[in-house]
């Protein structure tokens, strides 16, 4: 595994292929309050690229172009949060999207454990460490442990997608999953305008 750290943006000319795993690290879990610190990406080749942001420095044209590219599928786990963060700080509408958490909830109805760690353990036989999850991602220098943790969040998403796609097809839920993925941009926009808790579809 190679982890490459970039400051402020992806380098010119970097091609991560037609399906890119994406994740983010922030100062907390409220996109309107907690700033974006790191975006991590992987082409599914066992390597990861980390883009680190200084406070207030979000001019990242190469990254924004990739996130909005209609020819590149962006692969997330819990896309709702990450897409909202990208919108809030990078000003980009990320699309198209695939979310392994949504796919899991549609087909792994025999469990209520849909975290990335749970999926990797059951479907891939991979044990992930979450030790660095709550560390200070706003630090000027990221530790080797933080970089390894950030990379681990994107290195297995392609393999998980393959497993979940097979289960979605088996259970006849691929079409509804695709509809859910298309709605994620709207769901993230609702979060950003204050509808994170209220279900506007309820009576």
C-alpha cells in the first residue's frame, strides 16, 4: 500500500479511473460547523491519495472537477455525510454516487450492523482498526497512523461494492438502490439547510 499526501488539491493529470473510492475526515460530524480537513481517494488498486486542507483553503479545482465528473462513479460509505461536506466546503455537487452503507441496509437485513468495519469483516474477512477515528484531523501534520487510517477507509470500497452488487441483484433491489444513490445529493442538501433530523416525507 502506498499513501500519497497532497496539500490543497490533487496533482494535475492524476487519473484514478472510472470508479473512485472517496471519504473525508472532518473536525466533527456537523458539516455546517465542523470543517473539512482531509479527502481521501483510491482507484481500487491498493493505493490511496490524501488531500489535506488548511483552514479556509478550499480552492481545489482538480478535486472538484473529479467529484463532479459524470463519467466517474464516486464510491462512498455513508455518502450522505461526505457529499454534504463536499458541498459545504468545496462548493461541489458530487455525482454520480454509490453508497455501500445504503446498499448494505437494503440487502443485509439480517443485521443492524452496517458500519464499514462490520462490512469489511463479514464480506471481505478484513479487520479494520478505528483507533484514529476521533483524532485531531485539523493538525498541521498528520501522523503516519492517521494517514494509514484515512487510507483504510477507501482501500476496500471497490471490493465491497462487488460483493454488495451481487447481493442487490440476488435480492432484486439493484434498481431501488440506484434510485437511493441518485437521491443522495438532495438528501445532503436537506441536511445543510436544517432538515437533518426532520423527515419531510412523514405525515
